[in-house]
C-alpha cells in the first residue's frame, strides 16, 4: 500500500506564502495611511506649509501644518500651525477636519489671542453646510450655537459683527423650516400641529421675515377649527404690527370678506377688527 503524504508538509509552503503576502499588505496599508517620518527643522516645515497656502494647495498645506505639530509639538510654531491647519482644512471644504482641529486648539490654548478667530471659524464651518429647509436642520442649529458663542465670548471682536449678521440669517432659515412643516400640516388638515409650528415661529423667531405669514397662517388654522375669537386676536396683532404687509391684507379679507389696501390700518368703523385692535393695544 502506498504511503499517504504528510498533509502538514504539503501545507507548509502555502502557509509561508500567505504569511509573506499578509505582511506585504500590512506594510502597504501602513504606507498609505501615514507618510514616513523624516525629521526636519520646524522652520522648514512651517515655511513649506505656508508656501502651499500661497499656492492654494490646501491639502498639502494642511498636511504640512499637521507635520509641524507632529514633529515639534512643544515649539511656538506648533500653536500657530494648529490654527493654520484648521484654516487649510476649511479652505479645502473639509469641514469635519477643520472643526476637529479648531476644537483641539481651543482645548489646548483656550486663552490664546487667536481663540476668537478659531471660534468664528467653527461657526463658519457649520454655517457653510446649511442646507435647504426641506432637509434636516441639525447643522443649522450647530451653526447658530457656534455663532452665538462668538458673540457671547467676544462681543467687541472684529468677528462678532459678521457673526451677528449670520445669526440673523440662520434664525430666519430655522423659522423657514418651521413654516414649511406648518404649511404641510395645514394642507393636511392637522390644525393643532400647524398651530404649534406657527406659534413657534412667532414666539422664538420674532425678528425674522416669516412672522407676518405665520400670523396669517395661524389665523387660517384657528378659523378652520372654528375658534373665531382666537383668529380675530391673531389678525389684530398682524394688522397692528405689519399694516403694510400683503399678509395683513389677505388676513383682513379672509375674516371680513372685504378688501383692504396694503398699508392701511383698521379704522374705528370696521367692526370687530377695530374693536379687537383697540382692546389689545
């Protein structure tokens, strides 16, 4: 009878080949994930990254500033490099890395003279990612919080003025989201849900451009529910605060069946409208 070959000996070359291939793949993966460490003077690294900034090569700039911090973490250059890395990532539209770098800088150097700018940069990263009102507005909320942090911490800084402008636009955007949902509920006949959305705009976003429409839609919802007194009160508020608005004219016509010229105010002889206006104001 022929002897069977030793299976362990047959598998040995295969195991060795697989081991070599695994090591080669691992080394290749390491090469891709992290560049080889070549120590260089901090001035050379920083100046090289700044040259990349001048050339608008933001990816190379970000890598260069990160390398400054990696090789010389305790040098004075490393602190500035952290700010510049966040800036380079922002310019590359890599907002996640930009926010991460900025937050790391603030954790390490909260009292640094560049802190106001870094807080502002975080706000910009969120602000520039704001999407249309048909989508989730989590980023918009983050933008609002970050911009308000700039104003709260550094109200007299050069960044606070622009932050305030962007806060107004951000709040208007959030109000627009509430209006979109409220209109949908109104069309679907979900009047209580619609009322909650319109009231949220009126109470939380009083300085936005959406308030006149919110008052008009709120009047519509109350009328649809048959709550005439509430509809009249809301309409009076609209007429008092926005007499020149097209929404005032529409609301007046909705409640009275009469047209009113845009810019006119309720008159004493206009029945319930005038009486309600005077009773409230």
